[in-house]
C-alpha cells in the first residue's frame, strides 16, 4: 500500500529558469565553504566557529528546500493555471472575432464573437472556404508575414488580418516540451468590421471633384450649313440639349464661348454619364433645323487627379486627345488610365489648308536650323510610310540638308520602290540607313521626322527619339494613350486619308522651289492609292487635290499600277483568305490569311480585308495573319463601324476605317476567339 502511494505521488522538480536560480544558491554556499577554509587557515579558532555556523546554515537550507520545494512548485502551478484561465477567458471574450486555422485550411479554434458571427460551434473544424467563401488557403501569409483581405459576409464588410504563428517559436525558452518538427504552425485570424468605414469611403469617393470641358467640334461649319434666320435657333437648341443633359446628371455647366463649355460635377454624376456612355454624343446629332451638317461634340473629363486644378489640367489633356482623335467622342482621364467613348463617325474634312501652311513653315524653320534630318516611319514599313518619308526627304534635299531614311527589314511591298529609288543618283548612296547607322548619325543638332505613326513603340527606331531634342510628327491616325512626348512640331489629322496626302500638302507650302522628281511623285502617289483603296475609302477634296499635284509633278498611274501587281502565290493566298471567310454576328467577316510561301503575308492580309468589304452585309472585315511569331490583325470598314476602337481594345489602333493590332504569345485560334469576345462585349456595351 505504501508502495502504491509512492508510485502515485507527483514527482516535482525545478526546471528552467527556476532551476538556474537554485544553482546560484548552491554557488553562494560553495563560496561560503571556501571562505571558511581561508579563515581556518588564518586562525583555527575563528575557522572552527565560522565552520560551525556554515554547517548549521547548510542543514537549515537543505531542510527548508526539502520542506518548501513541493509547496513552491504547487503554488507556481496553481498560479499558471489561474493565469492561463484568465488569459483564455480574455481571449475568448475579446471584442474582435478571433480564431486559429490550420495550414490545411481547417479551423482549429474560434472565440465567442467569431462563433456568433459565423454561426458555427466552437469545435467546428470545417474548411475556411466553406465558412467564409471570400477566404482560401491561397490568402494565407508566409513565414514572418502578415496579410489582409477584405470580404463581404452577410450584410457586413470585414477586413481579415492573417498572421502565421510557428509553434516552435511560441515554445522557445520553455523546457516543458519539445516539437519533433519546427515546421508546425497555425494562422491567426482576426476580423475587423469596416462596414461603416467603407460606407464613408464610398461617400467620400462619390463626392470627389470632377472637372470637364465640352467643345462643339464643327460649330461654325454647322451654322454655315443652315439658313441665316435659323442660325440662332440652331445654336440655342444645341445649347439647350447639352445643358439639359449635364444638369439632369447632377452637374453644373458654364458656357465659356459660343462652342466651349466648362463642366463641374461629382463622381456620382460622372458615373451616370459613364453608364449611358455619354449619350449626348449621339443625341446632339439629331438636332436638325435644315442644317446639312450634323453637330458633333467632344468631351474631356479629368477625375481622381487631386484638386480642382489638377483635374482641370487632366480635362484639358483629355479634350485635346479627343480632338486629335477626330472629335465626336468623350475621353475620361484619371491617374491610372484613359478611357474613350464614342468616336463612331468619320471626322468631316476641312477644306481650309491653313494648318498645312502653318505646319509647312514651321517644319522649314526647324530643318533650316539643324545640321541633319533623319526620317522614319513605323515598323513593317508600308508604301504609305515610305512615300511620306520620300516627301520629307525631298523637302530636306531642296533645303540643302543631309537627309537619311531609316529602314529596318524590307518586305516585298516596298522592296521594288526602294530599289527604284536607289537607281537614281540622289538616293543611290547614304540616304537609306540601318538602325545602327541612324543612331550614330543622330545627335542634339538633328531633326528626327516621324511619319505615319504617333506612337513611340511603333516607330522604326525608337532609340532616335531620345537622342535628339527636335522631333517632328506627321500622322493621319487617331491619337491613343501612348504618344511621342515633347515633339517640337506635331501635325495629327485623322481627317486626312493618308500620310502621303498630308506630306503632299506640306510640300506645296514648304517652298515655292520644291518640285518633285517623277519617281518621287510615283512613290507618294502609290501611298495615297494604298490607303484610300484606289480612291474609294476616306477620299475627300483634298485627296484629289494632292493627287492632282503629284500628277503635275510627273506621277504616272500606269507605272504605279504595274508596281502593285502580285505574283501568283500572293494572289492565290488572298483568294484563299476571301474564300474561307466566316460570318460573325451576321455583319462581320473574319478570315485567316495563309502565310506559307508568302514573303509579305501581312500585306496580303490587308488586301484580303479590303476585298471582304465588297460582300453585301459586311460592315467590317478582320483578317488574321501569322508572321514572325505574332498574329497580325488587319481590320477594315466602310462607314458603319469604327474598327479603330475595336483594335484599341486588342492593343492596337489605327484609323476609323483602317486599323490593326499585333498579338504575341497566342496562336491563330486563340486570336480568333479573342477577337470574337471583343466584338461581342463591345456590342453589348453599345460601343460599336
């Protein structure tokens, strides 16, 4: 019986820091023993007296240790139990929902509030995704990290703060246990209710300042197209339509000039305009009092840029971009991106050449003030880009300046023209240069002229833009979010049919002594023919006047036509693309152009896209071509669809009737699916 009691008795021992404290006591007793020995050596009687006291002290300490050790340890255990209970009670009654989750996503423990919030029992071991659908193991933090997630649960919104706790770290310094693996951990979660905060943030966001500018694109032209007695009425109706639209959305509008308005609103008002995609763009066109020209407006909005001044500056940039893209559209600019709305109609052609004359004089002054001229177009140079380069090159030669045209890899569409130019003395040597040669020739005293593109990523040699302070841009494509910054001269007019037409107008006002050679006129004339599809698309009065000027300078239609003839393989590839075209949504033609055995398949794809427009019911055509590990999309339309905004959704751009895009990292089938998805989405949005 006695043995049983001995076996059941709890064996208590000091451990950890308490044991180390006992070691100090033993050390002091040993030092006392050493002191007794020293005194005994000096004086026997004194040593004996001190030794006696030391023995009494040793016995007393030993007896007290035996007597009080169990009691001290029991008191410590009792304190730890009572403290742990208080700690657990405090954690359980914490005013924030709190819990622990195992690394596999199962709940290990919840406090009272978390149980009440989730409606689960304290011993619930379900996965975190089943309890809170907004959370998963993918949200868990790594070692030493803390992550936050915002979720909606019930009618409340919570910010969940997650921190990974390693159990080994929690037990470090404690001698009561040891883990077999130091990889064990749990994730501590606590939920912060941010419903009211989110509401306040949303309310603050909705009251943010929004500043806008609205311009009537063709106010004077529209007034000139109506009878005198109806002009004031037409202006009043346009003003009333615009004012009513803005006020109904909750904004303020102030007339700055006869055709310019200042808009002030909050974010809620802007959201209502975004939801109906700025219906005023189409609504104002319905104003008709006998005017033969529909009124169009452009809108520039600045938002989320800080204060009113910064938003106004952003609105000014947005309205300039809207006008540069041809007008009849709205541009919204915030800190992160630029959004476009509208732009479905072709910009009306201006009969005045004042802009061309002013730009020509400015270009002449810039070229005259610099030592050298470098001209380049866009990558994968086509005949419109080459012809425009030749026109600028001719003007620089007449000014007596060294001039060079930058060419990359030549394709079959421009090789005959380049060879023809090189056969002539003026272009025989040194005019056509490679990228490396152009970089060596360019310095701060060089004029770099870019034609047929306004995007820095699309120019033939982008490095040249950063080697000179004088850059000139001539382009007929609509301006996008990416543009060439700090250009000394920029002339972007989407109403012009081609870059060659634009340069032809510039040449007429550049210098009275400028006269093109017949081969130069042929090259420029060919560029106009390609971009107008033999004077069918985007052709206006100025287009024929430019063609007449080129004919006057020796351009020959027969020579140009013969230069455009294709070989049999190219002709068959174009026919195959047309033959295998599919109809999508009953108004779009989509096809694939074969590229095997074709030197310039992208050119053939563009020709096939033009051919598909001759089919009844086709509003727009899209031909996909695989070339150089990319998918090239050639998009064409007549007047019902703006293919430029479609291609912008796919990372490209262009003109309203002629546009394109390049896709990397996808195959033909994937690109076709992407195109169909964009067409479907934009149709649902009403964007096309």
